[in-house]
């Protein structure tokens, strides 16, 4: 029923722009403008006064001097020899990002030797080994091997190769030049409705591909989605939290959960992450795209202990259970079909949530186009 009303809204508002503004109470929706969003407040889930969007942090043939470790038939991690270092193969440029915990950084780079159709320009992520838990590290290595073997995921950032020495792993990736989705949300004044739909479609396509090779991301958020030129194709990035998904319900709970407050699915706090947990993050992104705000109020307890099913996790989980999202406010009365999709992706209980990215892609809101 909600989706049938969408045809009416699109037929009567052909020039409608999705704008982040308090002016949604006016009748001339197409005239609404979206102000520049604030910067500063890390979003945390609940009702009451809501927070604005803010940056969040989460929780082949061997080359000379390199020994290759094969996994599942794929040339995966390339060990640098004693007399070799990563600077022998790459010229490093501007530093793009530094982890606040000191566990890694991302740099622009150029290959010193280009062959086999490789692009000289790339990005290298330095992942420091110190402090990593053995079980999590093994799962991450398996995930990286799967990604290296998967060359046909257009909305997943390509991992080209991985080098390794005693101190760190060096993940070589294709370079995206279009900026983060977060910056797009922060600075764009008006986003056409059809562009909102394209963004969500491509995020869901990236998860569909990732899930199809048995992996889950565990940190879906605007900062981990980038635009690539030309065409502004969206790419899912940052696979530090990416692990294989085991649907066996007897699998032990992990010791720690991963993700970013505001985007973490409730079940992740007390149990295991799943493909549906990634979809929860997409629901939050839809909410931000359509309203310019996070769906949560300021009353939710802060996450300060990442222990799964710990005292803090259970407290936040229970607060999320009692959360009431104001679906009758902001843009939602004008976009009932979008609200329906968002509700299906953000359901508290995975039983009530959409089961797959494919199911979400088939939702009527993503099938309709502006005339």
C-alpha cells in the first residue's frame, strides 16, 4: 500500500529534490533546500533530539625478493625478502588517512615498475600487525584471499595485491578519485531523488557481490563508500573488518564486535554479525540521504566496551530495542515507499529485516523512476 502511493508522489512532483531541511512541513516540497550539515557530533542511536551526520571511526608470479603465500589456489600475501622493503616497489605520496589508534594509514602511491596492464597510480593501506588477535587476523586473511580472487565486483574496490613483512601488511588497491559518500552528504545542497536511488542501488549491489563470495563487511557507513570517476560509480571500501560468514548457528560468538556507533545492527552487540547486519547499515544511510539526520536521539548509552554480550553491549542493545524512530516527521510523509524500504532494512530483529541485498534491490522504491 505504501508503494502505490509512491507513484502518486512521483507523478505530481516531477522536479522533486531530496533536501535536508526543516522546510518539509511546507506544501511546496520541490522548493526545499538542504543546508550544509554540521560537523562534530558522533551519531549514537535513540528518540528525542536528533544529531546531525558526523564523521565516525570504527572500531601470480613472485617478484624478485618476494616469497608468495598461496591460499586456495590464489597468489595472496607476498612476503618481502630480508633485503627488500615496500619502498622498493612503490613511490609514496600524500597521506590520505591515519588511524587514530596508530594501527594503520592509507597513502597515495605509484608503482615503480608497471606491467601486465597495471595502472601506475594506486592506494596502499598499511595495516600494522602489532596487537591483532590471532583468530581475527586469520579470518581477515581468508577474506582478503577471497577478494583477491574476485575480479568481477564493479561496486567493490579492487584489491590488486598484498605485500607483507614482519611489521605490517600492505594492501594495494585501485585509486578512487571521486571522494567519500560522507563528503557528498555533507556538502551537496540538493540531491535529486533518482540520484538517491542510484546511490542505494549501488551500495546494495556491492553487498550483493560481497555476500555472494561468502564475506560480510561489518562496517557499512558513508565513510566506507567512495565515488569513482568517470560516472561517479560507488565503491565499497575498507575491508579491515571484513570476514567470512559462517551461517552455522553453532558457531561460537566472537569475543569483540566491530563497526561504527549509529550503524551497528543490534544483534552484533550480543551475538554474531551476518549479511543482514550489513543491510542495517544501508537502512541508516537511506535515512540520512532522505532527511539529513541520523535516525537516533541522544539518549542511547555510549559504546565504550566492544565485548560481545558484555554489560555495556547489553545496555545499548536494550536501549535500541526501546528506540522509537519518528517516521511521521521530516521527509517521510512525502516518501512512504522509501520509508517502507528503510523500515525493512532497519528492523531491530533480523527475523523482521530483509534477508538479502537482492531482496532489497527488488523493492518497489528502487524500481520506480521519476518521469
